[in-house]
C-alpha cells in the first residue's frame, strides 16, 4: 500500500471510511471488539455514531466466516 493511501485511511475521521474498514475486518473474521481495537490503534480520535456502532455490532453477531 502506498504511503499516501495508508495516511488517508489511518488519519480519516469520516465515518463512512471507518465503518467500511470495520465491516471489512468483521467480515474477515474479526469480532466487533477486535475490529474497533485495530481501528482505534491507528486513529484514537474516531467517533462513530450510535447507528454505525449498532450496525457493526449486528454485523459481527451475524457474521459467519
């Protein structure tokens, strides 16, 4: 991954990028907590809305890998 792409993703504060990344991690086998830990390690300043958090938790609960 090019440095500028990694910078964009880890420094993003947009909820769509963060939600998409968390969804990808969950669909790849991570739990909700694991996905959020990975994302918060990269950028501790994120702030998801309640609807996005609920969506990701439901996705993790229903995800079959």
